[in-house]
C-alpha cells in the first residue's frame, strides 16, 4: 500500500493528522491504497443479513459486526502466489453474554469466510475449475465415462450431509467445513453471470479431485478402466510429491514438493482463521484444503503427505465405501481440532473412505522447546500414518510414533512408496516391484537413494531449498531408468541397443520435470513409459516450514515457498503450443514460470481485532506508526507505508488510489 500526503505545519493540522492517522489505522486502511486486479478487490468484508439468512460483500476493510474479512494479495504474476487470508470476526461469532460462541454462530462464520473467498477470488476460481474439468483428460471427461463413480460421490455427499449433525468435535468441524464450501458457492455465484453459476456438487467434486481416481477404479467395469487408463492417464498414474524432514544443528526443516499436472499451477498461499484456530497452507483457488498437502496449524503442527498408489484392484473394489468422510475433509477436520500429533492421527483415522491413500507426516514443532531438544525429541513429537482401503487391521490406517527414527537418523524422506510392510505388501507395491524392479522399491527407488545420499548436505535453509529443487537427471546415476525391458532404442550410429533412449529420465529426481523428457513410447522408455516418459507432470513447487519460523516468533509463522518447476540445473518451464498431446487447458496460467523462493509470513491469530490490524500494517505498532506519521507530516514531507510503487507491477500501480481523492 502506498500513501502520500503533504500538509501545512500548524498545530491544528498536526492534531487533525493525529486523529486521521488513528482513524486510518483502526478503520479502512487497505481501501486507501487498494490494489485491484481484474476488478477483484483486495479486501472484501462479508456481512450477514439475519432477516434473509444470507450474506453479502462490500469492498474494503470495515468495522462493526461484519462476519468475516478476506484479504487477497494479488501477487501471482510477481511471485507465483496469490496470498489469501480469510478471517472470521470474533465479535460476530460471540453473541453478547456468551463465554464461548455457539456452534450455530461458528457455522455462520465458516459460511461467511467461504462466501468472502468465493466472491473475492471468483476469476481465479473460474480459471482453476475450468483447468480441472475441461479438455480430453479433464474431470468432466473422466466422470462422463464413469457414471458409477458419480453415483458413489452423490451417496458419499448425502452421507456426510446427514452425519454432520452428530454431536462431537469431529462432526461439528465436518459441518463447519461443509458450510465453508456452501459459502464459497454462494460467494462465487454472487459475481458469476446467471448462465455460469457454480453448483455445490461440482465444487465438491473439484475439492475431491485427488480422490476421484480411486473412486473410479473402485466402481467402474474393468474394460472401461482399461480405456480410461489409455486416454486419461493423469487420473491413474499420477503420484503426488516428494517430502523431507531434516534436523540440523539449529533448526528443523519440513519440506514438500508437489507433483502434479503443469496446468494446475494457478496458486494460492492460504490461511483460514476462526478465533484462535487457524490453518495456513499451500493451495489453489476454490479449494477448501491444500490438496498438495502441506499445512501449518494453530497448535504448531506441521502436516504433509505423499501419495501411495493402490495397485491392488481387489482392495479398491471391496473396501472403498461411500458411507465415509472425504479424505480432504478429514485432513482439515484434524488440522482444526487436533492438539498434538497423536490426536491429529486419531481424528484423521475416523470415517476413512479408502480413497486417496497417502503417507501422512505430522511434526509437533511446538513440542520442541529449544535447540537442545533437537537430538532427543520427546515421544509423540513426530508421527507417520499410512492409509489402505478398509477398516480392520492390517487394512485401514497404520500409524506409529516415529520420533525415535528422527532422533537417530536426523531425517525422514517420503516419496510415494509405502513405509509400513503391511501397506507395502497389501497395496500391491511388492507385486509391482517383483514385476518391474527397483522403480517400486522402498529402499532402491531413485528418490530414496537421492535423499539418502544427499541428506547430509542439508545444513541450513539454502541447502534445504537446493535439495527440494534438485534435478540433475542427465548426470545423476540415480536418474537412470531402472527397467528398459522391451525398449529398442538406437545409438547415434543407428545400432539397436535394447536400452532406453535416453537412458535417464527427468521424472527420476526430487523435483521431477516430465516436460524435459523427449516424446516417446515403450520402444524408447520401456514398460515404465507412463511414469518416466514425456508427461504433463512434475514438481510444480516447493514449500519449507521451519522450527524457527513456527516456534521462535510467537507472533507469526514464516515459511519459504516457490512456485513452478525447478530451474536448478534446468531451463525454466514455459508453455509451448503442442508440447503435450493432448494439450491441457491453461486458463489464467503464466506462459513462463521462473520464480525464486519467497518468505511468507502469517500472523499467529489469537483474536481478529488484533490480527486484522497486524496483517494490514505488517507488524508496525499502532502507537509508533501514529507518532511517526505525525512527525513526518509535521515537517511537510512525504510518507510511504508498505510497498514502494516502483516495486509494483504496472497493473498494480494503476490500481493505487490517491488517499486525498
């Protein structure tokens, strides 16, 4: 925000300016220097109409009994991330005379936050939803061939709508999250043309996108599945993410790189705050969760996952049940109500659908009180959970306190291969290893060996960043394709070699780049072609939470994030017509992704009265700011607060509003 003022040096002017400064800092500060993009306001205030039971939004920060405020920093073009902070008003949730807000009032606050987000981020939501549903490999095409999956999802939603009224913290939070989604639909539709309105089921499917592949596999006839695997492989062979926890001398790092289709790179760094409870996460427009998944919670829990693919078709068919709670909702429920790692695991383990089966890691940063504890963290500090379809052991949830492993080895690596033996065996991964070799090995898979080899090089935040962005596939022996059976590549002289050509893959590294592999089929890449060939998939970001960033400063969280495929040792990612067959939709995306890490700071929300001011003035004390403004203005000089105009993008600079107009 930029503000400029010039005044006369008179006592009355100074007095007026002190009053004006006070009002400016306590009321609509952001409106005075509001940056606009595509007519989407940076700050939206949401109000509740008790008569109609509905919500409406006004542009800019306001005071009074508003229901929620949503702040959007439109910095996607500049950093790769829009920053979305959605805060419920404590004064709205607490009715007079109530020690604690009622469940119904909190429910309204969640719906208000969703309304504000849908209203403020309408344009980016529209683009991201279209990128997910449209195209030959889009979600619409997938579901049109899978009516059984659509029916399963409808039953699933009916179950959750009924179960949400049961009395417990888990079901109360389920109810809250569904209200947030309902609010998002209403806020979106408040801006959408009548013929482009969003329905609730579509937004729920969009939020369930990571689960739908398993649901389709569990419900569709085998012959239909074979065709869909050929036509829409992204829903069946995509594996999500590299994750790494590292303990160094003076810090603990909690890093994650999302693997996804490149046309998902419309990004948000998002925080939801309700009183003293909040969750900060990497995310996308219109999602009520991360989907990456990477979170920081108000209880100083760092949470993330990598996907374990279920290769056992019988397991999916027999144990993926619609009378359950969606995985994305269980994660957010646990994020909001868990107080430590074991309670996160316990809450997430309830009502499993058996779809989207991951290895989850939960690190209680708050339980580590000082650097002296780094090598001897207390039991229950770090838990690992893996999910299989089913409910009774050895199926269902397998979890364990892995703090002792972190204490002993100093690191934990996760890379889409199950850790627990029952999960590895029953998921069908063991059978895949026996058939295809080390690509499916827990210990000998490429990323396992790279993490093991390079983990010792991580000694500070910069070396942690390098590891999470690492890809030197043409020179790293661990990036050689491990199984080239049936490949008949030729050498430069035209001689048949019966090895893969090229012999290495940019998918076999920490930060995969499927776009860098030349086009080819099994003749060039062997039987692993769908996983190691030229594919619309790779690591699209990196996020690193730290102990120092979550614990040392009691007023805020700081994390290090970067958007886009790695540029370490590799060229920046750039969209080129025809680079994939078929080409995916790319609404709202940038042509070139060439960003550096940025430090994201999120206030530690205790009460919204304090925190809204915190986030607007970025930690500047009100009294000190008023004093500084009065002194500067008294001497007839110019005052700038926040971002310098020279640092803004042209379209942002044009959106600045002169505070005197």
